[in-house]
């Protein structure tokens, strides 16, 4: 189940608005032998959220960016705060909000919550790159227009 945009909920960590939200169930494949989410799996889940946000909310095919347009979005800065554990079977909400749109990069705030409890908070800077040269490029015009509409 997904909610295109949801206002941020209260917590000790302020969350920018608006938020793109996707609900997920924590699976066995996300967990380590202790029965909790193995922390790198959050980055895999956050990447899936970014892909969904591009395709469903911005209307820009993430698969198309990478394949036919040869545009990549590597993370060049990453901050994570792990606040509480998530266990197999937990139903959680992954949220994304835009903090900043630059010339060649975007800064995103992502989080994972369950019943309003903050589990993980992340700040990521993604840079648009040419996948053939791996050089940074300006945000494509159609993406910038979608971002401008999204953050207003």
C-alpha cells in the first residue's frame, strides 16, 4: 500500500514536508541471525523508496534514467541514525522528503517508522551522473521541473 504524499508525523526528529510514503513488511531476507534488520538492508530499502518516488511521484521512470538515458544517481554523502530495531513481520512506513535541490544534486531525508516510532533516519546527497563518463551532470530539465512541482 502506498500513500503519494503524507504530512510528517510528530517525533523527536523533525521531518521536512511533504513526504512520499510507502508501507513495507520486514521480511526474513532483511534480518540477521539476531532476528532484527541487518543495518545495510535499510539502504537497500531506502533505494527502493527512491526508485518508487521517481517513477510514481515525480513521473520520471527511474529505470529509464539508468537504462535508456544513461543517467545515474549515486549517493555521495550518507548519514544514518539507527534509533530502534525492526523485526521480521513488522509493518513499517518508509518516508522520503526533499531537503535541497542543487544544480547537480539533490539532498533527501528518508526515514523508517512503525506506529510513529522512528526506527531509522537518513540524509542522503545524490548526484546526477553520466553513466558512460561517470562525470557529474546538471539535473535534467524534466527532473528539475518535476522536483520544482513536488517541493512547492
